[in-house]
C-alpha cells in the first residue's frame, strides 16, 4: 500500500508540474497553486477511473452483455456526464460553491466550541489501525448513502431530479454519472456535512469516494454478472439492475408510486435489514414506467442541457403539486 501511495503522489506531482501549474501561470492564477495541487489528485484519480471504465468494464460488456444495442446513441450523453464528473469539472464547481460554505460552517462551529466527533477515536485502538478506521468510516458513509438514496425515491421533488438517472433505457458502464447537476449537488452537500461531523480526514474521504464511484460504475455496466452467495455481502451488477428495473426498482407498489428496492450503494446489508432487498435471478429492462407508450411516453430528454432543463421543470411541477 505504501508503494501505491508513493506512486500516486509521484504521478500527482508530475501531472501538476507538467500540465496544471503552467496553465495556472498562463491564466495568472498561480496564487491558487496549493488548492490546484489538491485538485490534481482528483484529476489523476478520475483519469485512472476513466481508463478502468473504458478498458476494464468495456471488456466485461463485450464478454457477457445483458443487452445488445443495434443503436447505442442514447449512451453517448452518459459519457459526457462521466467526463464532467470524473475529470473534476463538477468538483471545480463545488470548490467555488459548496466548499466555502462548509468551511464557514466549520469555522463557526469552532467559535461555538464544537469539535468533530472523530469517529475512529470513539473506541480505543481503532485510530491506530488504519484499515479498521477506514472500514468504519466506509460503513457509516454507506449507511448514510442508503438512506439518502431512499430519500431520492421517497420525496417527490427529489425524485423529479433523480428520475433522470433512471431514465436510461440502455444502461451501461457510463450511466452512473447520468445525474441532474442539482441532484449531484444535494448529495455532495449531504456527504460533505457528514464528513465534517465525523471529522473525516481528506485522504479518507477521497478514498471512500473513489472506491464508491469505481464500484458504482461496475454496478451500472451492461454485463451479466452476479457474485453468487457473496451477492448478499456486496452489491453486484445484477442486484443493482433490479433497482433500475421498470416497475420494480422504483414503482414497486404500482404506477406512480414512490419507493422501490435495492437502494444499497456498496453493501446490500441495509436493504436486507430494512426490507427493501430484491434478489431476483433475472436481468430485466431498465427505465421508468411512464417512458413506455402505455405509461404516457414521457420525454426525459436526449441531450445534456435538455435533460437538465426537463429536470428543473419536473421539480417545479412537483413543488407546486
């Protein structure tokens, strides 16, 4: 692990010196060098993730695809979403909007005498075991992710935004980042506040984020894959496809209903504990019931900006219903 960390840090420094710093100097933004260096870590991680999605998951999809698409043009917009998310453009937007708010909140909390909990310090010896501490933070963040995901499906205004993610009828390896930007922002704000409350170290937060994103890309891949008995321990592509299934993952109680199945992000434990698990042996079609002709043939948009605009329109309608 130390070797991997050293390799990553060396690659981060090389990328910063070769590309990022010259760009900052050319734009007259050299004063932002420290923040940009931290951002380079996210950029490098994103590049590695893109390579994994394109090559590794691409090979899996060619090996055992769930569906064969004669025309895959609908998936191209998902690639754009993934590039925006994984190359740090969304992270850059959050740096100028969300990060200052979180920093101000933390500063105000310190003035009031508040201190983060530092979750790994609640039990003796945990902080001395890096892997155990990391596993503990991962468990807590995944538990929070389960309930946040349920909220996206249970509260109609939030579902109006999150529906964009479920509207992909050709779900594949790029589909994980097919989200409304406001939906992404709400989720990022929730996890940033949780990290602040728990006293999560930046390196831990980044590692949790990257592990979660990598496995979420696998879960959305167009690949006929399950983990056998281990599927009850870790979310597989088949388990998550049930969540995207028409009339099952979201509208399991009938047309237009909220709720559904399989909200777990990495661990299906929470679905089993709270009664939302569905371990089906099939790989059903994905999408939303109202996209079908018999459901009203609702349009969720083809291009990125059209999808974003329609999401805001659905949100407005939900808030005024």
